């Protein structure tokens, strides 16, 4: 899906947690998306990064 942008307006990318797809622009409801991300690559790895942060926070909590 291609979205047209206003000149000078940078696209935003979202990760669809239901399908695992990266979407350009707000094409789905907030409950099924993560983002916005500045790049497609960042959106593609959103779930991995979120899981890594959660593991790190869990480890910190266990150490307290």
C-alpha cells in the first residue's frame, strides 16, 4: 500500500501486531498497531525490541 505525502512530510510506519505487517500511515486502529516509527526497518523490528526491553526490565525487577 502506498500513501501520498505532503512535500516535506515524512512518512510514519506502524507494526500491525495481528498480521506482523509493516504499514505506512495509520491504516488500522490503535489497538492493533505499534508505532509510529521513522523507518520501515524500525517498525519491522518493533516487536523484537519490545520483547528485549521487557526481558531487561524483568531482570532488573528480579535483582531488586
